[in-house]
C-alpha cells in the first residue's frame, strides 16, 4: 500500500515523545515511563484523521495468533499489570500457556517463527486480558479490512499478504514508538526485540532479570534479542 508521509506531523510526534519520554524515564524509571507513554500512544492513534476507517473490533482476534516481539520494559510492565489486575487462577493459566508457547517457539528457526500461528497467552474469551498493558506491536497493529487479517491467519506461511491499514494511524503509532524507543536506548536501557513468550518465560524463571534491566544490563540470560530498525530515523 502506497501513501505519502506527513513529514511535519511525524517530526512533531518524534520530537514531542522523545522529550517527554526522556523526562519520564529519568523521573519514573523505565517501566513506569512505558506505562504513561502507552496512554499517550493510544491518544495519538485515536486522534488520527483516519481512525474511523479501522475494522478492528472487540472479539476480532486473528492477529492474536501472530508472532509478537516485545522490548524488555514491556515484559516487566506486563508482569506488573498481571499481578495487579488478574486473578491467581488467570495468572496460572497465562503462565502455563507462556511456557508451552516458549517451548514451541524455541524449537523453531527465526524465519519459521514468523510463519507459525500460536495463540497469545493473554487472549481470553476473544479479548485481551492485559489490554491496558498490551505491547507496542499490538497497539500499532490496525487494519481497515478484516479479510486480510483472516487470510494471514489462515495462510501463516504466506508472507506476501499485506492487510490494508490506515496511513494516519500507522504513522502516528509508529513515530510514537520509535521516539520512546530512542529515549530508552539513549538512557542506556536494552531496546532489543524479543519473542513475547520466550522473554516472559525467562523473566519468570530468572528472578534477577528486572534488576539487570534496571541496572542497564541485558536482562534475559540465554536469550538473544534483535535490533529494531527505525523507519523514521532520518526525520529526527
């Protein structure tokens, strides 16, 4: 899908979020900074001029079976939210699915993971159990035609499928995430991308993972992350 970049708007979002995120990281710490950034993220997306073109609705969960990458701060934000908001029974169900999904994913090569459907452990009765703390990848996944999402679910090995999206929503969300990630990286925190289930499984088993992260060290011993290429980096 071709569209024209709104350069002025992108630069505005990049500058505003980078400055605000930097302040929050210094005053609140990286995980709490992510939480308040997520609120700004949702507001920016909701204010996009093409938000009404989205087909995403409650109960539509095709994308909740796709491979999701997360940053370390997101992992610890999710764990905090679970402990605060989910029942012990629901936490037990989630942790069981996390470990099972991690076992499945660890047996796959990098390329194969992108072509594997695995139900997200947070998908419960057609809804996200951690919606408020959902990863940035999920916050930024929007489509204007649900048929493309369903086809991606039904044909996971077909990487040529490109669901239709809303350019304004896409740019607002993408610029926000890139600005927050840049602020985190410049503050010295790990901003690598890790597969959701694998990162959660290690965070649960390595009790000092968060301590390592907050000390600006690599948090997940034995798990290698991938560098995320910034799409709008040349606009900064």
